C-alpha cells in the first residue's frame, strides 16, 4: 500500500471530468469523441446530443445525426440491457463480452435453447429489418422475460432511430448486415471493455467496471489479465485500477459549469457509493429516482449542484440543489442560455 498513491475525492472528480471531456470542450469528430467516452446512455433521444454539445467545440445536431446515418456510431441495447450509443468500431467488442454474459443469466433456460433462439433472431434480422415486437414474438415465450430477448444477438437501431426527436417504433437490423463485421472473441471483447472503461471513467474499482457493464468478474477477467494496469487507492483504502498515461489533473483544477442530460454515464458508471466523485450522496435520492430515472443535472465546480429542465416552449428551469454563489449563478445562467440556443437550433 505504501507504493500506491492515494487519490482524494477531488482528484478523482477531476480525473473523471478530464476523461469525459468536461474540463474543456474539445475539437473532435463524433466517432472519436464517442470512443473517448466509452458509451453514451441513450434512453432519452436528445441525451447523446446534449452530452456531446457539453463536450465538443461547435457541436451541431446534424453531426451526430449524420454519424448515425453513416453507421460510424450506432444505437443499440447494451450494458445493463439499456440503450447506448457507441462507436461502430467498439460495439462488436462490447457485445462480444456483454451479450453472452447477459444472455447466459436468463433463469430457467438451457444453454442450447438460448443458442437456438439467438440463431433464430439473428437469421430474421439478417434477412430484413425487424422490430422489437417481432423479436419478442420469436423468442419471448421460451425466455420467459420479454426484455431479455434484447440480449440474444447484436441488433443495430436503424435511423431515424437514435436521432434527436425520434420517439416512434424503431427498425432493427443484424450487426453483421449493418457493419459488415462478425463478433470477435469474448476475450478480445473483455480486453476492449476494460481498456475503454478505464480510459473513460478511471481510476475505478473492479466492482465499478462490473456495475457499469452488468457483467461478472469471470466475464472481464481476460481483460484484466491482458491490459497493463496501474493501481491507486482511494481515501477509504480501496484499490483503484487505471490504464497508463491517462490524465490525473490536480484536484484544484478549475472546472467550468457543464449541463449533463438525463442518464449521463458520468453519474452511472460506478457502483455505489463511488458515485460521490461527481454526485454528493445527500443529493443522490433527488437525482437518481427509485423508478430508475436520472434527472438532467448541472455541474458546478465539478459536482452536481442543480437540476434543469427545458419545457415545450424551450424555457429553461434551473433548480439549485445547494446554495449557489452569485458568480456561480451567473455562470449557470450563461451556460443555460447557450443550452437553450442549442435546443432551438
């Protein structure tokens, strides 16, 4: 332990902000930015757009819409069986480790039956676009859980699915048809997941990786063994894993006001109580609801300090969660005005 540097809460906060492109907006293409972020939560269609707007210089909605249309990034069911946008280069690797792990945890269904159902759904989605309802018709009765059919085979949401204002039924297609690639090995997938997660959210505990992806230790063990790792400790003495040469800014590095969308991965990438590196524990019940909703938030000095909402008339409402100084309120309002302009664009 004497050789392992102890990182303070503020140092971990600044590391997260730096890796999530929240210390300063960067000039990056959409695919490159998404790869830097590992995976972007996408249950609420505008979330990925707002998340990228907060992180990139001059980001416009059309940039993500075009990247989705060109399949440079893809919207899919992925970690924790929730909707994410990832780079098309990362997705096959992520599914290769997550998909089998999630599918094999289906209770009461034999392995050979799961393999048969997977082939059935894949064959249908290779032939033509299908809907989630059709996937469930093919496999839900045997699996017993309609939502678990989303783990059977890698399916890509076809645009306009994933775009800013699309809330309708989405067409799905087999990954192989859309991206022209096959799944890599589970071991290669585990390596990509560990490396990508730590580059985007580290330093972090092993449990944090498992919580983010919704997998077990055995699923990522090949990645932990293959990836060169450095180790730290947090102030509670827990071992934190990290990849070499990833940024570790000083804890007093200035952090600008940033608006995060619903379900931003920065708030969900850790096992409790590690979310305190960005979300104070006393605010957690307000921000992360019992029904699974995660409110859109405002970061002030790097930590969640308010929630926000843009109504149907594009009027911004800010609800402080702590007392803001006069200057903090000025900065929050100024960034909020820029967000409203982005909504209206």
